[in-house]
C-alpha cells in the first residue's frame, strides 16, 4: 500500500465544494478560482505543501479584495496626501457611493418619469453651502474646472495671469501649459514677486477673455512682494470676468487656516467664478467645483467640453453626502488638537516601549503651505517604515513618515477606531529582525 502524498491531492471539484472556496466563487471569476486551485494542487504534488493544505493555499492565494488598491492607515501626519488618494470619504459619503452604484435616478424625475437635470441635488447643496454663488457646476477635477472655465471664456482670446501665480500644480503639470491646451493665449503681467493693479489695467483689451487669479497653494512668497487682491480688481471696474482658482476647496473661511482663501470670501470680494477641488480641504470625492455668476456658469455648462469632463453618479452622490455633513475625516484631522492627540500617542508608545516626540503635521497638497499642525508621533527605527507598508499576513498596511533620520508614526490622520490595528501592525513590524538589528551596536 502506497502512502505517496501525491495520490492524496484533493480533486478540483472537491476543493471547489469546500464552503469557503464556494464563498470565494461568489466574489471571483470562476476561471481565476480554478487556476488558483490548480496551482495549489501542483504545489501539493511537488511536496511544497501537504495535500491537506490545498484548500488553505487556494484561499490564501486568492485576492482578498476585488481591486488591487490596498487600504492603508495614513500615519504620515499629512492630511491631504495625494499619493494616498487625498481625502478619505466620510461614512455618509461612503454609504452614498454604495447606494448610487446600481441604477439610480441621476437624470430622471421619478414622479413624472421624464428626464431631469443631472445631479440637481448636489448643485443645490453647493449653492446652499455658498449662498454668494448664483449657480454651481461640478466636473471631473479641479484642473478640468480651470480648463473648462478658460476654454469657455477665453478660447482664441487672452487670459491675463500674474507672473507670481504661474504655478506647477504637481507631477510636472503647469498652469501655463494647461491654459495653452485650451486654445487661449496667456498674457503674463507683473513680475515673479510684484504685480500691480496698473499691470492688469494696461493688459485688458478687446482681446481679453478673462483675468485668472491662481492661489499658489503649494508655496508661498515672502520679502519684497505685492499682489493685487480681488477687491482691488473689482474696484478698478475692468469689465472682464475674473476667475479665481482656489485649488484647496475651502467653501467658507476656516479659523485653522487663516491664510487659505475660500469660495464664499472670494465671490464676496469680486471673483465672478471660483474653481476648486472636491478632494482637498472639502474632504469629498475627486471633483472640480465651479461657483459664481449664473450667466457665466451657463456658458460653461453649455460648452461642448463640459460633456467631456462630466462627473459620474458616484461622485455626485459622495459630494452631496459630504456637503450634508456632519464633518469629514479631513476636517477632523485638520482640527485635531495636540492635547487630544497626546493621550492616544502615549498609549501607543507605551504598549510598544517607544518614545513620544513632538512633530508638526501638514495640510498637504490641499493647501496651507508652511502651516504647521502641532502634534505628536511615536518614534520608530527608519528600517521599520518599509516593513509597515508591506505587512506579512493579515495586518493592515501603514504608511509612516521618515524625517531627519527618524521613523515617525503620527496619529493625526488615523481614525481612533483603528488604534488597535495600528498597534498590532507596529508590534509585528518592530518584532521582525532588520538588517540594522543584526549589526553590532555602535
Ligand atoms: C490642486 C490644484 C489644482 C488641480 O486640482 P485637481 O483637483 O487636482 O485637478 C488646480 N489649481 C490649484 C491652485 C490647485 O491647488
């Protein structure tokens, strides 16, 4: 009688009949599951695993999520982290996305059964949030809002921009190139550090499509500088539309960010249109928001390009829910006080036998360059940081920060409900031997 383990490798239909594998069949394509079973059987035949482990190996090899995007805990202290998907959605917004995922009445009035205005409730919510705006429009992202505004108002004509506001938004994308792509001509005025009202006044001609003001959200200028405010432009009565690119997406002033412009103030001060992102300080989904003069918004909405940058139903749903409140994870993280972060940070440090250090969090790609957000972090070895990102086994992925030769775990952007998961992940990563540990102590 032979006890060759290769003979005991379970048959495919037996593996597929296992309750957990059957469960996985509901979530994965049948061919994927079968190929995974075949691979596990092969391992058993080769003796790398025992025949009893075929089911477990199949389950372990199947992707645990339907998409390859891996959820992470953001322990960087950077609130709007572009590489980590910017704003995490609020529970309400997540629910709204789920509700909107199937067939929904995004463009139908269920009472009459006829077509209705797409996303009307979201636009109403924006107008309610910014009463200074005559109308609102939502497009795919902030850059699309800016391109649509300059195209609709100035294609074939001139857009006047101060040289102090010629920004690169990130990843090599530059404002002058974006504007050039619309077929509008850029008319630069002033100098890098100083632009005066007369610079604008002298540049306005019959060829002017609009004046564009851009909030330099990722840098700040100091020293011998001057720029022209919206109020000054309004008082000058230049008779051309003024578009303000806010970037950050603050709808109303926020005391935590005194220098950050907001949509309501910009419209009050004289901007005819403002454009902003949905997934920065607003804390919602990726979107571009345009607010302001109803006639100008009408021109944007009717422009053919508007159809190409149209926003989907999931975004409309998430944005409406974000605006309905209460609060967002971004506002919570932004306003988290050092005093409130300290007890959580101490608890984590004590369970790990580590030190608490004072650190400054950052607003991030969303704005407030140079605005420190005072808080605390647990200091860890730099060598542990990559291990936290790629945990072994079930643990959650954690992105910590490296600063000045130290690994830092900042709880500002970690939901308190995830503190235990974070502690487990840190314990596992700290316990694993690192190259540094094997070196003799200096
Ligand atoms: C972020 C930003 C943009 C681009 O917005 P996206 O939503 O990323 O497309 C444009 N202008 C300014 C000033 C910004 O800060």
